[in-house]
């Protein structure tokens, strides 16, 4: 009885916390003896419109900290230990000793909350009044899309990469109803991916257009978004023919790119004083892209023209610290992404003013959010990579250069060429990293290590101080940390709070 009540209370609190902006469409909270009072199509529609509190953000600390895009720097730590949290250290060094007891990971709960909303729609859609048959069919497809997308996100975070050898490894608890009695045990990885593909097949039946009344409604599922997700999914499954097909379908629906030459600009600057009261005192102006300006509303993010589906990676530390390797990938003179998104002196905005310490930050939307949902740019990169894998290096470079022409200053450096298939794949991989750092890098490296090409395998290495569950031991020498291709730490630990909430039914990953 205790377990049952506890689970119900969690779901109830999730619903109650998130429904204030949808007119309290729930007449009463769920309980053991009552059901949700959902009677109209409009109530379900309002539920899915709740993008700002439910659907928009990816709270994925593995994506933020664990890839080689993130620089866990002893220099930054020595300059100001307060800006490097112990949580960032654990994720950044692929910890498997202390993280399994960590309670600060909200990603698991947030994605299952999205799945619960999707399941709510699927439960009540055939019972509610209002809505045409076409509207209901599209909403059904949308719910399947939401579930597929969240399961996919969770699988790439908490499960090992899917291979035939890993098919019977632990997958996810698969929640298909809103019943509190539904089994919480983890299913196999094979069953998890089968469910994703089943949901994706239903999602592809959607006919809702992305552009409605002259505006891209990308905070809701649409035909272009579903095609884009399908392209992402099949690329990661190394099915390049399907990936190319769906990338082309997505681009045929919408292909607007932001031209960094004419449409990108700096926004509101911030001037700081460095080394105040010393002989080295000086002023420094931090230049941010205009998308950083609006600190409260979603205006700049909603207005980003390249979104096909509106999702953002959120960083609780407010600092995407680009690694030296990532910075070196950019043509720092001619690449406008380096000009606008790599913010020089970002460390000063984090308070590292006296003594001053200079290190850049990656900034896209504000300080904590970057695009993670499918975009036009990602579809061009996906198309290009699929073309390269299918043996058409020239076409791959032509597609790649379509993107680069909107990101680079005009000149001979814009158009890349490839000498062969492997060269084309390498150039696309580098461009993906320049275009989508942090948000897609973790997933990309997982698949690079498990595709048919060994030359793109990546062993991640970082050098940092020793640490324990609560303290960084910076009085000790640095040591090297390695995440090998076959490490079991490619699956992040499931938060202990969620394991406890399941009364132990959810099994922790084995390391």
C-alpha cells in the first residue's frame, strides 16, 4: 500500500505542478478511486500546448557535461572553484561510483512526465467531445511522436548503445498507459527500440503542417518535425538509406536557413571591470549574440527560423565550456558561428574578475539553453552524412556546403571537397560538431563507436583532479580519465530517487 500511494502522489504532484497554465483542466487529481476529468478535445489540446513548462526543455546533464565538447578545466577550477559544481565533475568524468546515489538528475522524471502526457492523450482521445476526425488522428500521431522522442532521449542517456550484442541489455520501463499499476521494470534494449519504432510509425501518419497561417508552429509536432526525427533516428541506427529519405522529406517541407552573414548580429553587450584597484585594471566588453537578449520570455527562441521541433538543451551551470579541441575545429577568422556563438571573456560574466581569468563560453539562447530539437541545419548535416555513407562523396559535400554558405564569410574556405567516402564522413562529422556542439555530440560519439567504420571511433579522455562524492581534491596531482569505446558508462546511472519511487523495481545499470 505504501508503494502505491507514493507513486500516485508523485504523478499527482507532477500534474498539479504543470497544469496551472492550461486552465486547470483536471477537475480533480488522480487517486486510487477516481479518474481524470477530461471531457473535451480542447482540454487535450491545451495539455499539449504546455510547451514552456513540459515539452520545451531537455534537462540532460549527460549531454551537457559528458561529451568531449565540455572542458572540465583545472585552470577554471583553480581560478574559481565555485563555478565548477561537483555534479559537473561527476558527469564530466563519467563517474559510476558516486552518481548512482545522486538525486539531482531531473531528466529521467521530466521525460517520463512528457510520456505521461502523451499517454493521457492516447487514453482519452477516443472518448472526448469536439475535434474533427482529422484533428483527432493528428493528435494521436502527435502523442506517439512525443512518446517516441522521449523514449529515444532516455535510451541514449541511460542505456547502452543499441547493437545486436546489446539487444538483451537493460532498456527502459515502457509506459503505455496512465495506470499507476503498470509495470515499472526495465525491458530489454531490443524491446525499447521496438517500441520507439512502433511509435515512430504511428507518428509518421501525422498530416499537421509545420507552417500554419504563415508561421512555423514548431512547438507542436508536425509532419516536417516527425520526418526530421525519423531521419535522426535512422542515422543513429546506421540505416543511411532511410535517414536520407526522411531528411529529404523534412527538407522538402521546410528548408529556411538563417544566414549568419546578414541575419545574425550582436545583441546587448555587458561591460565589466577587470582587476579593479590594481595596476592591471581595465574594462572589457562581452559581446553576446542577439538571441541572448531576452532573459525572461521565449520570444527569441520561438523566433529561431531553423527549428523544426522546439526543444532546448538546458544547462543548470549556465556555462557551456567549449573544449580546446572544439574551439580548434572552427576557422576562427571566417566561421561566423565562432564569431557569434563563442563568447570571448564569458568567464568574466561568471565573476572571474579579480584576479581576472579569461575563457570563452558557448552561447546560443541566453546562457543556459541551446537548440536540441531537429533543425534545418541538422537535416542538411544528416542528409550529407547519409550521402557520404552511401558512397556519394561529391553530393555529400554539395549538401554540406549549402549549410556552410550560410555560416561562413564569403571566400574559398566555404566550399569543402572530399577525396573519398571516409574523407567526406570526417568532414561531415567535424561540421556537425561545429554546428551542434553539446546537444548532439554525446549521441553522435555513441553511434560513431558502433557503426561500420572503425576510423571514426572516439575514445574520450579528460585530465582533472581526483574527487569524491562531495569534494574535488585539488591539493592532489591531476589524473587522466578515459571513457573507452566499450565502457558500460555509456549508460548514465538512473537517479536513485526514481529507483526508490518504483520500490526497487527499476534496476540500476551495472558497471
